[in-house]
């Protein structure tokens, strides 16, 4: 039975939700598609090539239209939020995307959408590109951490226990223990906005300095 690349990627994303990245193997994917492994390797020479295709698919719905925002800072924040939501929509989505360097329409559209607000704000090509990549690195790391302590992985009681462990070490790590309620704060939306606002403020200052 002939099978299309899009169908393989769709099934791979389903398996990702079921098994996580470690459980997603080429053999398991071939079995789920009811094809021989050789047929799968015809389309994807390795698991990394498959992950590249999955990374592209994760960005399919991102930055399809210009953000409805007045300032370049707000537009950049809006695109970053779309990327975060897209990565959170799939189990281990950020881990799939991290480490890929895909030159594909979906990924390039998202990169353009991150760079455009910076360009509109007056950034030169280096600051716009490095700034956009820096923001993507922040989003990937943030989502990986966010997913790791989601309710299904780490419940409130466990967070409280870890906070208590911090308190017992106050003499050794006073700044950490004094901030433990913030370190273990599960309000990831606010934490994401804080991180993005801090990065955007830094980029705005650099753009002004380079003008």
C-alpha cells in the first residue's frame, strides 16, 4: 500500500502523544502504519529526517496571519505566544523541534514572523536574526521545563515538598530559599510573559544603541 509523507508525519505525531519522544521508533511507526520498515525508510532515511518533518508540521498553524497589535513589541510577543502554544499542543513538542535546523516553508514563515517585528522596530539584520533565534531558544527551553512539571508529571504536593527541601537549606542557599515560592510558582503564563518582556526590552535597548 502506497503511503504519503504527510500521512507518515500525522501518524508519527499521534504516536508522539501516546509514547513520548523516547517511545517513538521507526519500527513502532511502521507497525502503526501497517507497512514494512523499508517502505518507511523510502520516505525518511533516518529518525532525524522524520523529526525534521515533524518539526515542520508543528509550525503548520503558526504565523498564518499578521498579529493584531500596534507596536512591534506586541507583535513579537504575539508570535512567540503562538509558537509556545504550538509546541505545547503535542507531547514533547519542544524536544522534537529542538536540535532541528529545518529549512522548510512552515519553519521559515515562523522565522520571518519573529524577525519582521524586530526589523520594523529598527533592528539591523544581525540583531533581528540573532534576536529571533534567541527568542526561539527561550521558548524551546521554557516549554521543555513547563512540560516537565505539568500536573501530570509533578503535582502540587511534590512542588510543596521541594519547596520544603529548599527551606531546610536556607543557611547554604539564602537567595534561592527566600525565592522558593516564585521558583515553584506554577503560573507559567505569567512567567512566560515576564521572560519575553525582559528579552524584548533588552532587544529594544540594543536597537536604540545601534541606531
